[in-house]
């Protein structure tokens, strides 16, 4: 039947359990190997993320202002990583690019051991950030091509694996930081470098994934295997016609350009402020607790514990509810409400005692984690489904800029604007994010609605080709 859904996107072949889906993830053996590579990669990243500021301070000798400037400039440079990754992915093998990004980061991390000043550290740390951002874009492309319509399930599994890696890495770093010697810090840096080498070796065991054909599928439905083959044949047959018919919005390399697609650029623009949950959790809540509330400093580690536990427990159920483009668009409104609730709790925490402030801030950590759970799946799903399949590398490269800008500008926005304005600043932030989430929801739904009629027409044509092909096949058999 035309447009039939071949299997629910939120159910794995091995059942609904987390361990079962990790054993048989969408994409099979290659996806399982990539998840293991993600675990190794994020374990090393967790080591470095936990120890980096102290390494720059106590080993290199930078002051707080220099550390802030170093990380800020490197974060700004990382914005270029996503579009660069998209451009490269359209011209080179994805597996080779991923292996290269791991090796580049391994070499750059090793160079940290011989950098003894701000001037020598800056290009090295910037290179790490750019390569890291590029690798994340290529990981999204890998998931899109390997997991197909079950990419939301793969995304949820990867989030669980990555958070486990960050937790393991933080635990390893805690041991080195407890020792506190220069050699201990050096061992942590080398451990991070070795994690990239191991991840590169694991990626090398996967098979190269090809760009999927621009299949005529309605948003939210799965691709039938026979329809995919028919579409692939049609794409090959019409390749010359595509080159002759390229419009003004088409790139020379084939496919439309995201920079000439106002609807997609609007999605990326609105998606940028909808990634502030990371800065709120890691920067806003800790700094607000120590500077504006009576809550004990021991509550700060509880923020990350709450976040990690909730991600592991709830990422799969949330993914199951946000498994289609339309559901992803509708979920964006829930993101705004969760952030608004978080900001309200933070604002009121300044007026209470130690117990009240602690409870309110832990509640804020729960709500911002809920927002993160929704955003991690909905933003991923919309970035993929709103982009033409044959131009996904370029489109996802542009979409990745939203997260880079958000992570670079988010801490500055929170410290210099929101917190400077006091409780009112948090209320304004929550209201603004909610309004932007409603705007993103409406814009995404409209774009999905405009894409669906074209998909229906294409599916009709595909079914007509399949029917005529079946008739020809039967006729040829009867002639025999």
C-alpha cells in the first residue's frame, strides 16, 4: 500500500529494552561498532573536559581571564567546523573523514604537552574544537545514512552511550586530579589522545556508507526496500537531466544550496537560541548557586548526576515519542515550556534559604534536562527531514552551526546579561525561549506541510513505475 509505514521508528528489532537495542541498533553491525567508537571517544573527551581548566591553570600557568579567552576564541573558531564538514562530506568518503578527525584530534592533544604559553595553546585548542565540531556533523550523517528512518532511535542510543562515556571519563579524571602532579595531568592528556586513536581504529572496521537517494517519502514514513531501489534507478537514469535542469538554487556539485534556502536558514536561526539548555546546566546553575543563593556548594555536582541519570533512563522513551518529523516539530513547544519552568525556579531560588534554594535548583536541573532530552531528538530529526536527501551533507553542515554558536555565545549571554539582571533576567530568558520555540514549531510544521504534497506526487510516480515494471516482468515471463 502506498505510504505504508514499514515498522515503527521507535521499536528496535531486538525489543524495547535498552540493552537489547544496544545489541541490535538500527544499522546493524556498523552502527554497533560506531556506538562503541562513540563510547571510547566520549570517555576521552570526558577526561579532558574535566581536567582542561585545571591543566591550563596549574600546569601551563594561565590566569582565569586567559583561560576564558582561550576557550571563547576556540569555541568561536569551532563554528566553522560544521559547514566545513558538510562541504568535505559532499566530496570525500565519510568513513575516511571520521578517521581523519580522530587522528587530527589525537595529534593536537599530544601537542598540548609541549605548549607552554597562551600563544602556542590557542591554535592547538582551536584545531581541537574545529575537528570536534566537524566530527559531530559526520556522526550525524553516519546515523542518517545507516539508520535511515529509525535515526531517532539511533540518536537516543548514541546519547545514552555518550553520556556514559562522559561519566566514565570524569571518574578517570577525578583520580588524576586527586593525585594533582604534573605527571598525573600529563597522563590524563595522553589518555585522551589514546581514546581518539582507539576510536579511529573502530571506525576503520565499519563499511563506507553512501549518500541515500533523494527518495520520495512522506515525512514520518519509512522507506520500502523496493521503493528505495526504484528511486535509486530513477536517480541514476535522470542524472543527466538533473545537471541540465539545475536551477539558481542548485550547487554545482549537485543538489540545492542551504544558503539559498530561506526556510531552512530560518530553522537554523531559530534553532540557535534553542540550544541554551547546555549552558544553563553547566554554567548558569552552578554560577547562580555560588553567587546568588544560600545553597551549599556540594549541590553543584548533583546537577550533573541528575542530568546523567535522567538521560540514561528517559532518552529512549522520549525518542519513542518524537520519532517522526511532525512529532519533532510539535515537541519543540515542550522544550520552551521546560526551559521557562527551569528559569522560574532559578529566579525564585535567590529568595529562599539553603534548603529551599537547593530544592528549587535541583528542580531546575530536572527541567533543563527534560528540555535537553526533547531538543537532542527533535533538533536532530528536523535538521535531517527538512533537508533534501541528496544535499544532506551541506544542509547538516549549516544546521550544525546552530549548536556551535549556542555553545560559544551561551555562557557569555548567561553571565554578562541574564545573571547581571538578577532574577528578572531569568524570567525574561525563559519567556524569550518559549516564544522562539513556538515560532520554530510553526515554521517547521509549515515546511513539513509544503514538503508532503511533493512527496505524495513523487510516490504516485514511483508506484506507477513499479506497476509498469511488474506488468513488463509478467509479460516477459508469459512469452517464455
